[in-house]
């Protein structure tokens, strides 16, 4: 535990909030986009509907985006959020997340806080959920958050490679003036 605390402190020194222009950053329209923040990965998932409802696989240990997650510390959690809810921003120093939006729609915002990263300061926006069933892998040092868009609640299942540890999590207000993320509907 002491070595993890030392690693957390060393990693925390490598996090910095960038100064960004107001906006969304790069809107990601394909899972293999070259505009993704370094280390972020996206993969579509399949929904199997039938006359009874539907089925989807969240993860298979050892495969896909969770392939390298250790079995002994992997945790699966879920969050139900009402329309218009914003949960942002937080980041992890050691933990990797994989988000699986089961239903509803999310506007996901990502910001690279790693000064040594070639994409430091980059922001990505992904619209995911019922109409775009993509899983998103978020590495340590990338701030992440979302807004529930549309008129339905959203249900997010997420898999982490470590058990929850509050010492590993940092928080930044959704309206942080340096990140300057535009949560308003764009009306384009």
C-alpha cells in the first residue's frame, strides 16, 4: 500500500490542467479516429435485440478493451443518470476505465492532463449510447466526464482495472475556466 501511495504522489505531479479555448475539442466520429487523445481507445459493441428485449456483453476478461485488466482487481460498476445531468470532470492517476453506455445518450468529454503526452491539452467529444454503441477506454491522466443528452435517462456500465480508491481520483469542476469545455447544446 505504501508503494501505491508513493506511485500516486509521483503520478499526481505529472498532472496539469491545460488552458483551452472554449469549445468541444475534436468531435470523434469513428472508433479509429486519428484525433483521439493518446491512449484513448474506442470499440463498437453489439446489441442483440429480439422480441423479449435485448442483450449485450459488457466485457470478456482477457479480450477487447479490457484484455489487460487484472482479474484480481477488476471492478464493474454502473450509474443511472437523469436527462441533463453533468458528471465532470474527474481523472485517475493509476486506474484505467472502460465505459459502456447501455442506454440513453451521453456527450462524453475527455481532456488530456498529462504534460508529457503528445496530445496534452487536447479535448475529445464523443456522442455515445443507444444510437452509437461504443465502448471507451480512458487511460490514467485523461480527465473524463459526461452530460446526459436527449429526453431519456442514461445508464452507464463501467469496468475499471483497479478497485475504487479515493486517493487515486482527482476532481475538476465541470465548468473549470481553464478546460473551458462548452456543455451548451450547439444548435448547429
